[in-house]
């Protein structure tokens, strides 16, 4: 048996690193190929940083290479090797050398911690840049930072220099998130509050999971009028709030819960599933022939649908498969983890800011005492019940903003209303973190204070690398007192964690009651 080392996600083995086997199902040779690809990209970026040229497609390649290495995206060693070869050919053309892949995560503990934090942040930002790009949006400063950041990984820096790079990266990632927000809202409109059914209607259907709204739109167009219904899954749920997507009557509702339950939930499904991004788990034999991947997502021998040179995807095999399987014979009412059958989404930045006056008044009169942003990724750990209990225990005069798939722990709970608003407001995917930041900034302006002075606390759950880049953005904005769990990232050394705790008052979560009491004591 070979060996590997990977500690980039929350489910890493023993909270140290996956060595002999991986929790996510990544094989040794895949992990190795991802490390080689990463080192090739670092070498290529190092050479590009020295030259003043328009790198266009080479940056696309680096973005896709980074996205490929995000947790639960690509398990296909042969496909990753093709990307590596392309990067290697460009790197060699520029005459650059590469570091030994064995050294990627080995060396001085604190320097490796800081370098890995930047690498994982870049992997997360690549996902957001990829989504913006498929909608035709690019940003020169973000592109330039992919080169700068990757090149920085190949050179030596002091601890202070690394910390400076991490804060600079956080700022650039905010620009990338803003770009994606612009891409999504220009293409599909500003999300509007929307009730989402969890009933699966009889007849053929397709389940679409992941984050890529453009893939969903193409599939909605290609299934229009064909008698096939589409259901979102996991991070695709917020698609229901976008006017240009919700206008399709066959976008019916949401299937299932968060990604970590897919092996159970997809097993008996009489329908195909399209994985547009993470989180893909190794498919069980019961549904492997019904699982389709696209873009950078891949698993050996799964059906894969690629884009043509114009970015168009032909989903005919998936559509034919849905018709052949036929769906359920009768309607099925499904429920969430807390037995709730009603979901709402679409409380994006604009929907909330449109009501900023009423919200500010509600705070001034005491109707709203505190805001919690309980968001981030879900995962399999038992300790993640913390987030369900936290939300359940919040006082009735508080509002819970949420985004990303961590909300599946609690978003079907009927938490009541405050004025015209549900107490739980779904702001969208992790991709919509920009909207949450804008709401916080707008509230601070309305109250004439800083974000840290607002009656607002961020209670975050992390799993993969997109959470890393969002955390770095929040820290670069100077946001303090963030609660983070379910565990502290294994790649943060004690010394680096201490710096973050001292500088930003970062809190590892404890118990819902203890944390709530501490937060509400401050007001
Ligand atoms: Fe382990 Fe996570 Fe890396 Fe998979 S992505 S090998 S679970 S650390």
C-alpha cells in the first residue's frame, strides 16, 4: 500500500492528516497526482510572475487545476494527469523548475501551516472564479493574484510575510466573491424569497447537485416541455430564488438533505443525478450508473458530460436516462432532518437590503435583539448537531441568517417569524458569502458603527477549502469574535492558531448553551 498526506479538509483522519487511507475516498495515486499538479502549477506561476504578459487561457488552466484539487471534486487520476501534462508543457516552455511534491506539506511546522492555508484558500477561490468565468466574468486583479499567490507558494517567506499574504489574499477573494455575485445576479436576477417544496411529483425527474447555476440553466432549457421535472439538491437549493431560474415551471423543488447523506438518499432513486461541483462521494453500485459528472468533477467510469468549445453542454444522455427510469409512480412527500416539509430560500443581499429600514427599526425597538450568521459547510461528524441545537436554542427575538449547506441541519425547523420575516433567512450558497458581508456592512453604516460593534455574531461550520478562503476574507476585513467548528483545521499549527485567536478573537465552538450565553451577555 502506498502512502499519502492530505490534511486539507475537516474530515481528515484523526484531525491530523490522511496517511494510509482517506476519509473522502481519495486513493493514494489520486492524492499523489493532485500534489504533482499543484507543484506544476506553482512552478508555472513562478515563471509567469516574472513576465509581463496577458496569460488568458493559462490562468483558466490554473483555476481549473486548483478547483480540481478541492475536496470531493475529482477522484479520476487519469483526468487529473491530463491537466498535469498540460500545465507541465507550459511550465517547461517557460524553463521553470518545480519543487519536489514530497516537500509540499513537509518542513517547518508553522511555515507549512501558513503556506498550506494560502494554498487551500486559493483552491477555494478558484471554485468561485470558475463559476464567474462560465458566466463570462473575469477580474484582472483576481487573475493576477492567482499567479502571485501560486508563485508565493514556491518561495520562502517569514511568518510575518505569510500573514501579510494571507490578509492580502482575503481582500482579493472578496473581489472574487463580488465578481461572482455580479455574474449570478446579472444572469439570473436578484434572488427573491421563495417557498421550496420537498414533494417529488410522480413521473421522470433529474436531481441536480453542486453549485453551478449555469449548468442548471442549460439543463432547464434542454428539458423544457419534455415532461421531466428538476429537483435541486444540497447547495443547488438557492437556485429557486433566482427569477430567471424559477420561471421554469419544471424546476419543482428540492430533493434530500446535505451532501454527506447522498450515498443513502440516492441509492433507491428512480432518476439520474447531475453533479455540477463538489461534494461528490464515491458512488455506491446502486446508483453509479445514474450519476453524471460535468466540468472539473469526475470519478472513474462515471458518465461525464463535457462542454464544447463554446461552453455548451449536451445533456441528451442524462435526459434520455431520466425518461427511461420514469421516476416515482406516485407523488412522494419528503421531509428534512427535523421532519419539516417546507423550506424557504431567496433572502439574498438585495431582498434583505430592500427591508433595511424595517430591520433597523426592529433593532431600535428591541424586537430584534441579535443577529446570528450560522453558516458554512455541512459534514458527517456527530458534533455538527451543535449547529442544530444552537439554532433551536436561540431566543425568539433573534434572527438567524444562513448560507451554504450547513443550513440543512436546521432550515426545516419552524422557528417562527419576526414581523414579516421568518426567523431563519437563507441567503444562498457558500458562493453568496459576499451578500452576507454586504448586509453586515450596510447594517453597520445604518447604525453608524463598525461591523464588530453590531449585534451580530458569525457562527461558522467549515468542511472544505471554500470555507478557508471565506474565513480569510472575513479576517482581512477585521471581523472578530467568529465562532468556528466543528473542529479547528488540522493545517493550523498551534502557533498560527494562537495568532488568529489573539488577533481576531477567533473562538473554537464549545457547547450551544455556553456559546449563546457568552454571545448574548455582550449584546
Ligand atoms: Fe483526507 Fe480530506 Fe484530504 Fe480527503 S480531502 S484525503 S478526507 S484530508
